[in-house]
C-alpha cells in the first residue's frame, strides 16, 4: 500500500500507540537478525518508491547540518562557511544548524535537489530505515512515518515480519 501524502499524518497518528509499543518491545529485546531484516525491508521498499514523486521530507522538514556538511556545501558554492551559514542556516533550540525555512531552499520545482551530490548527511541517510542498530532510533522513526510513505510502509512490513 502506498499511502497518500495527505493521509500520512493521520495514518501515522492512528498507528502511533501501536508503533510505540512495538518499538519499546524491540528496544528491550532486539532480534539477532534485525539489521539484516531492516536492510532487506528498506531495499524492497525503495525498489517500489520513487522519492522524486514525493519529496515530502524536503517540503516539510529541514535536515540538521553538521560542520562537515557546511564545509562541503560552502565549498560547492565557492562561499566561505560563515557566508553559507548566514545565508541559509539558523541555530535551532538544540543548538544545531538547520535551514532558515522549509520547504528546503535547495529543492527545485521538479523535486530535484540542487545540491544532491553534496547534500547533508541527514538527507543522504533519510529515512534512516537501513541504519545499523535500528532499534536505537525508535523516536526518530516514529516521527518519520508521518513524513515518509516509504518509512510508513517499512514499519508496517517490519511489524508483520518481526513478531
């Protein structure tokens, strides 16, 4: 099932308590093959999912920018790092660099990323469903299922696969 973007927040909200319980159990006693299962589910889902049809992550949330991201992207723009920070970023409540506004400044009208080859680490890894020790990012995943249809589908498949 490919949930519609407009239905995703409600679907995620309806599943929130169920998902929260599932992740709590997973955190307590993760299966030995969890990383393998997650990698497989992630790959299967992204064979069916075209991020360019969606780009909801770029439209609704902003990534965290590490010092390395800032250095790499500023160099790409042939700017000084402070100039890049002043033009595009702000410091959030957790003292991290984030975009000044969403949708992402670097998203074009066709959902292509204008800085794709040098994009932030957070963007490269989103929705983080193929991470090692997946059970450690339960809170992040609970947020991502409301943003990303692929993450939603992966969590639903995961609940079926891991009893």
